[in-house]
C-alpha cells in the first residue's frame, strides 16, 4: 500500500507526513527517530491501516520535506505530537507510536497529565525514568556504544563527515540488516548541511535546556517520566545502540499497565528487521482486547 502524502501546519513548523488508511479511522501518530525517516513505518503503517486505523507518520522537524524548525528539544517534539493530534482530529482512541527519539517523545507524553494520547507504543528506548539505577556493570560497554552522543557535540565535524558515520551507525546498531535503502532516504531528508545540523541538534539541545521555548517547556517536564497510560515497550535483543539489558532493567520497573517484549533477531531498527512480529505485537496492543505478552 503506497502512502498518501500530506502537510500539516503547526504553530511553529510545517510537517510533511506519510499516511495510510482513511482519514475517518482512529488515529495513530508514528514518530521516527535518528537517523531515520517516516519511511521506517512502511510496514507498520499499511498493516494497521488494513485493521481499521489511520496512521500518520511525520518527517520530524529538520528532516525534509518537513521544515527545519527552530527548536530540536524533546519538548518541541512533544508539542508537535500534540499538535498533530489536534490538527488531524484525534480522539480518545488515538495512539502515539515512537522509535528512538520518537520513543523518548512518546514515553514522556505517556507520563504527562495533559497528553491527549491514551496509549503509547515505544521502540528501542524504554522510559528514561525506568532505566534509573541500572547495574553499573552495564556502563562500560554502553559508553563505548554511545560515542556518537559526544561526537555530535563537536562543532562542524559531524556535519562534515555525515557520509561516513551515517551508514556506520546503521551497521552497528542493526547488525546484519541491509540498510542501503534507509540510508539513502535519510540522506534525501538531509539535503543540506542545515538539515544535518538540525538532526544532530536533538543531541545538542539536551545540553542547553534553558533555551527551550516556554510553549515547549511545559511538555518537557515529564522527559524523565514513566508512562501512566497503557504502554507497549519493545526492544531488539541485538540492539547495538542501547543494550537490551537496560530495557530489561526498565521493564521490571514499569507499571502494571505497561508490557515489555524483547524482540529476538532484531537490533535497533526492529520495526524494519522483524516487521511481521512487530506489526502483530502493535496491532494486538491496539485491538479492543489490548495486550501483549509481558
């Protein structure tokens, strides 16, 4: 099923989106992460649409054909997700799905009392608050895996070397996955150095929270929260970005309204590596019975 293309004008940014399913069906907003695009939902979008949902996947601010935007903090992404809910006619059935940065956004909104989303699905990054107190023995390996977060703080160099580290991240984060198609789509979404800078800006924004606009600050206060709404948390067993053991540690600290599934045979981009399984898990969670194996 080929997606529909649409543009949604929000107060401070215009977002280009891919969409599947009739506009009058229950809304699912799906947020991609880094370094990725809305095309990461090319399997889940049609699968949910065939089961009666309207799936809308924006290109995050900074990723063409969406506008660059001026803020790239999670608080801005949270505001964008709420804005999409409002502009697209979301109701009490709306669900927020997120991967990587999208997962951080969905987890934080799932913890926010003013969020309009009553269920969330997150992939590859469990709730940050639930990871607190993880065993120290995990830290040395994670520091090696997370080198890119420090690298992205450097001035100019990440923008100048994007064609080296972009494919390398996909190879390391999802070993064995043929990412050539996805890497090409990411580069198409980063046509200029300004776009690369915007995508890296999500990491740089974390070091300067005082620059967050007031309209975004109100959302960001639950960045470290744990969803209080029903949640499905998925993590690839072979994730080369965030060790699955962090997710397993977090799973033991989730409320009873949340379910955790370790996805075997998948790395960081589990929705692309094990699409049939991920599609089924999400569809089951969204069904009226609502649930997934814990």
